[in-house]
C-alpha cells in the first residue's frame, strides 16, 4: 500500500465574497451592500427578471493569498444608526464567519457609501 500524499486547498475570492456578504447583511443597521453603481445595476437586473444575479457578492471584494484574506465591504447604513458601531459589528461578523472556514483574516475594510432615508 502506498501512503496518501497531501494536496493543496484553495478558496476562490468569489467564495470569500459570498461568505463575507452573508455575514455583513446579517448585521443590524446594514440596509444593503454595494455602492451607487452596483445598486443601480442591481435595480436594472431586478427589472429584467435577473434579480438574483450578483447579489451574493455585490458590495464585497476580497484578495486571497493562500489562506490569508483581505476583505472590502461597501454598505448602505440605515438612518439613525451609529456608524462606528455598525461598521465594527460588520468587521467582527465577517472575520468570525471567514475564520470559521479556516481562513486568516488580515483586514476587513468597510466603506459606508450611503444612508437610507436621508
């Protein structure tokens, strides 16, 4: 019998973006993800019946090097929320979610692009 050799595992940036996006969307105070352009294109896709195209990764970018990841999240904040509280919670939840998959999160950078209802 021969001994099994270890291979390598890679995680695509799209997978990281999906995990991070799901975590960020679950944070109270996050109205939606994505900047103005992404939200515009999403509304166009909604109108033509492609309402789920790109939703999982919209507003999230990721750089993956081995098991190290750096994530960027662009979000729309609900009116009346404290920016620092919501962004800190987004950072914590994204890091927790990705760490649960064995990834080493170097940074979660959050950009508040808009506020709803203002």
